[in-house]
C-alpha cells in the first residue's frame, strides 16, 4: 500500500509524466481523492473527465476545501488542486452516494434520515472503516451523519464537510466519479483483513463566559440564553457581528452533557429574529457558554501527535481540520504537519464539520476539532516523522501561548468576579428594601468593581507590548554590560602583568557607575510603564515622558531604519495619567512602524510635535507610511477592527487609546492622505479636572 500526493496546476503533460514516473496503473484498488481549490465548476468538470479517462476503474472522490496542505504549510487561494492517490495491495474499496436530492427518507420537518438498509448492503464481514464526505452543511447535517454513526458504531468512521471559499455562500462542491452533487453524502468503504485504520482526534476549546441556560429554542434556532437574546450574547464580545460572521467560527457555543464536553458550531444568524442557528440540536434548559480555542493546549498536542505516529502503523494519512483553525489557530495546525517528513503522507481538508466515530463517543459529526487518520496494510510500516522539540518553537509562538494562558486565566477570573458581583447585587437588593440609607454605599461599591474590571482590560493591553519592550531592553543592556566587562578585564590583565599602578581607580569607577546608572534608568523606565499602583493624576514633563517611551522601543526602529524626531519644548508639563499617555504614544508609533514594515518603505520618518496654548495641549504623530485607505479610516477606532494579519493585531490598540484619551475629556483624531502621510492628533484640555 502506498500514498502519493500531487499538486495539480492543470498541466496535463506534467501530470502524465509524473504518473509514468510513479508507475501508477489504473486499478479498482486505487482511491483517488481531490481537494478542489476553486469555485470554477467548469474547471472541475474538465478535471474529473480527465481523471475518468486515465483511471476508469478507480474510485475518484473529493470536495471543495477552504484551504489545503502544501509543502507542510496551510495555504488558501491557490490555483492548484491537491490529488491524493492511495493504492491498496490486499484490501479493496467500494463507494456509495446518498444523493439527498432523491435518496432519503423524510423525517420530521426538514430532517433527512439516511437509508440504513441501503448502506448495510455495502458492509462486508471484513469492512474496517467508512470515510464520509459531505456538502450537506445545514442545521440538519449533524443529525443525518450521527444516524449513520449510531447504526455502524462498530466501524471506524472519519471524514468531513466541504467548505466553499466564502462564508456567505452556503453551497459547496462534492463529487464522485465525474458527477458533481448539490446535496449529497459520499461513503467510501474500506475492506480488508490486514487493513488497520486508527484515528487521532483533539478537542481544545475552553469556556470564556458565564454558564447560562437556553431559555427559548425552536429546533435548531436558539432565541435566548439566560435573560438575553442569543445574538446579544455574541454582541458583548463582537459588536460588529452583522459584518463579521467569522466570529461564530472563532467563538462557538460550549457545553458539557452526560460528562462529555463538546462545542456546537453556529451555522448562521437570523438578525430579524435575533436568533442563532446551530449545527446540532440543543434542548431547553441546556447550560451553555461561549468558548475560544485553547492555544496553549493546541501547541502541546505536537508531542501527542508525535507519539501517535511513532506507535501507529501508517502508510497513508488523512487530515480533517476544522475551519476555525483557518480563522485563528493556523499556527498549531502548521506545527502538527511540519513534523511529517514525507509530503506524500500529508493530505486532507479544511472542513466545516469533522466526522469521527470512536468507542464511547456518541456523536459522529463533530465541530472545532482536528482529526488525523492512519491507514495501513502492514503492522511494521510507519510514516517518517521528526521528533517534536519544544526549542523548535519561535519566540512568537511561545509568547502567544503565554498570552492565551493569561487570557483564559483572566476570563476565568472575570467570570468568577461576575458571579460574585451578581450574588452581591442580589443580596444588596434585598437589603435596600429596608435600608435605603445604604444606597450610595452600594453604588460606590459597584463603581469600584467596574473600575477593577476596566483596570484588568488596560493591563491586558499593556501585556501585549511587554514582549517587544523587553527585547528592546535586552539590546540596550548589551553595550553597558560589555563596557563593564571590558573595564574589569582590562584592570585584571594589568594586575596580572604587575601594572596595578597604571589603573586609574577613579576613572574605572566612573565608567562602571555610568554603565550601571544606564541599566538602572532603563529598568526604572520599564517599571514606570507597567506600574499602575496609583490612580491619581500627576504633573509630569511631556518631553521626558515621550523620550522615555521611545527609549523602550527604539531598537526595533533602528533595525528598520526608521527615524524618530521629537519637537517639544522642554518646559511643557501636564497634569494627568502619565502611563496612559505613554501607552497611547507607544501604540501610535508602533502602528506607524508596522505600516512601514508591511509596505516595505525605506527611510521611514515619524515626527512627533507638541504644542500648547492657554486651553489645550496638542500632540501630533505624523508618518510617511503611505496613508490609510478612505474606506476604513472611519472604522479604525472601533474595537476589534484591524487591517493586520490575525497573528499580529487584535484590533484593540486604537480603541483602548481612544478610551484613555476620552477618560480625561480629550480627543484623538486622524487625518490621512492616501499614498502619502498620516497624522494622529491628540488634544488634551489643560484646565479640566481629571
């Protein structure tokens, strides 16, 4: 048994040459599976006709996928289809198409129940596994797939659902032979006494919101959770949910039922009815939460996958990864496949739903999971893998793991705080019926707790910058540390050579003290940046504040050849929150730096100017990084809005900056000329009480 992968760019001559070199001969024992990376049906028809001509006796199946695995990378928007050819030696394969346009038994409402009797006819005494591919991605597809899993739970079942390239387009492509189906499930049966099929699966999602009961539901449509509409639950986290439907992929519903934790994929939203539509039937009273991927746990799966592949015979591998990886967790997925050395063992799909059936697992249709299937006809054959090494992780991935750990811990603390707050409010409400005198005290208590929550959010924003600042500090420390080392070594050599009288103790002490003072000043600047021990406004020097901010991050700008110029009178002072203003200035110049780096602009210039009149203090940050597109400039201060790649930006920087400025009754505005310059202007009232 062998598996071969070919990246087909629609060059028939090259494919024919490769086929001849690999000695691939048409046979009923060939399973040809195609990950189609396009929306062009005409192109797909030509490809299937070509495959039928070359392999008339083989089983040819496949489906559309939002992304593909190419050269140990996750790629999308490519002009190629990925073809997997698996040649069985002693085993056989057969297939069945359940065309849901014609072949199903109508159940209640729109539910389609599979024709189990028809499927049973395809099961042989030596059948080991069933692979299922589907483009039936509606709110009832999970029900349909689970019915098949229940009927044949003694077999290994794996597969997934086709995914179009746009979340707004529900239709996806599924094909068998040379026929493309609008709504179908394709079953591939694998028969053989020596055939081994083993499944590895992972589920790494953690709840981030408080537990609440479903209070209104109609079949798959969830109207309310707790006392809020289902959509309002999401709006608390994504206020642009109407335009950002990918949030449903990144933040699924999480529930534990019958001691089994699972996530429930949200297919779409009904904004007219203020409801969400799930891919799995839920019940009134089910306790649910919103959840997010546990990045730290995902990265730790690398060692599990290595252990699985090291101890599981495999001549062919099949991968099914949830589409949510593409929208937030692509890095762990790429690490999973990067340890598989032979590219002929990397094939699969980015699926809207994943199917797998294991002992004591009641659901075959799963969501938000990663599935790896090892298929072999030999107990002594294993795929080539390299051992996972924690030191292989890039510092960015290590930082990401740490930040996600902090985020989950913070979310848990916030949930606990919210539960305590609700309990306190309930208790105080009863007391208020007889103790109106305590009203002001209770209000003050609630305000303090709200400020505490806001402080947590502010601290998270600062944590996002700490890694970069620490790296800059490391660069700045090297020179003074080298100076101290050189001075001491020089003195030691002179002593050993009997020239101790040549040592100028005062000069040596001066050099060492100067270097130590620089190290101390750098740490003090960093301490002041992260110190939030005081909520009282202080009077501070604006120029010193900006210079200390630049000092923390200047190394990155030196590397990128970006000039930072400051025009500020040394006498200008301001009474306010120094750390907040530092954070805002740092965020603005870091955004400029990212724009220079992204657009590959050389000799970048960032000019910071400070003005003061009788009423206002004005700080402007101007760059020549090419401007901001007119289409998005009105949205840049909105929360979670970002033009950066998902691994570099959260969309909270400018939003948090605006909140900090408005907290002291100031304003922040932007003026940008496309392909030229961008200027951010901060205006702070001088005589306002803060």
